[in-house]
């Protein structure tokens, strides 16, 4: 078996929400596998710093600052990304937000913000990027799902609804776009130390619970997502579609 199956040379990848956190780690991994990556975020200064960091490591990186929840901004943003890096072959819908609250105390803004950031964004960006993929009869879409694509946890009803919806949107994309040789799959992280989970990790009770709930007994290391991301972005997964690969230390296998 040749490692060429996992070579992303000559491909362009857009990763939404990638000026920090898991998105930036995944983008770096795709770039190290040969892709030209386009980072995305709303904060232009933070985005520029992230692009510079990848370029300093000798990687092909560009930036496209746009709001993934605004259809007009997405249209302009994907056009800008394609001007920078060429047609988008690989789209990673990673952008998201978390607004934890008990369901009865959750305000409408917290609901709508989380659904827009995690789910509607994937619809808007995929619909825009799919046009070029269909024209070229090929593409890879990777939707960043979650443990909450399968399980609920108190105070994350909005996030679970969004990530559960993202799992099913992934399958819908897989079904509708397979005839255009587009494979759409999900990548579901367990618990990794990021800005989003920092408040949880800082809580000794949650940290102890998470370590006991995870068969591997620890938090994930962000770079542990790269292998599955490169697989789903590469020719190695050309007959894989509608699947969600969970990188979770065994959480979903355990009662
Ligand atoms: C939470 C966390 C989780 C993680 C991740 C797990 O509040 O439980 O934010 O949602 O971020 O999505 O897969």
C-alpha cells in the first residue's frame, strides 16, 4: 500500500474557523500532507498571525476572512479563497461556537447563535464550494462533528442539536453529491483541550469525570485528529461517504 494514497499535493483545502484551536491544527496537518490551505476566521489580525505561522514552517497557507453564517459573505469569501489557492478540492467545516446554558434558561440568542455557527455555516459554505467541486466532478467535504452528534450533556442542548444536525447534513450531502464524486464525511472529536473546553478542563470535578468517562483516561491531543482528517481529505477515502469517524479515546464505545 502506497502512502501516495494520503498525499494531498496539488489540492486546495479551505478550513473554516481555523485561526486557532482544532481548525488550525487540522489545517496544518492537511498542509503538511501537501495541500495548499486557506485559513478562515472573522478576526483579520488573528487570521494573519495564523497564516504567518504556517508559512514560517514552510507550508502553503493563505487567509480568507469572512463570516461563515452570512450567505453573501460566504459567497465573497469562497471566491477570495479560490483566487488565492485555486479551486477548493477539500472543505473542512470546522467553524463553531458554544453557549452553554440549562435548556429552561437558554435564551433564543444562545440557541440561534450556536445553530448558525455550527450547522447553518456548514450548509452555506458547502453549498457555495460544491459548485466548483461539481464542475470538476470531485471533492471532499469534512464536517467537524462532536460527541454531541450522538450524546447529550446538560447545558449543551443547542450544541447537541446543531452537531446532531451536522451528522445528518453530512449524510444528506453524501447522498446528493455522490454522483459528482464528492465524498462527505464527519470527523467527531472527543474531548480535546481548546479555547472552547478550557473552562471545563479548569474545573477539577469535570476534569476527573472526563478522565473516568474516557476509556483512554485522558483528554485528546489536538494533533491526534490529523490522521483521520488527512484520510478523509485524501484518495484513500474515495469510496467512503456519509460516515462519521470519532476520535474520542473510546468514549462512544463505553456505557
Ligand atoms: C461540552 C464540550 C463538548 C466538546 C466537544 C465534544 O460542553 O461538553 O464543549 O461539546 O466541545 O464537542 O465532542
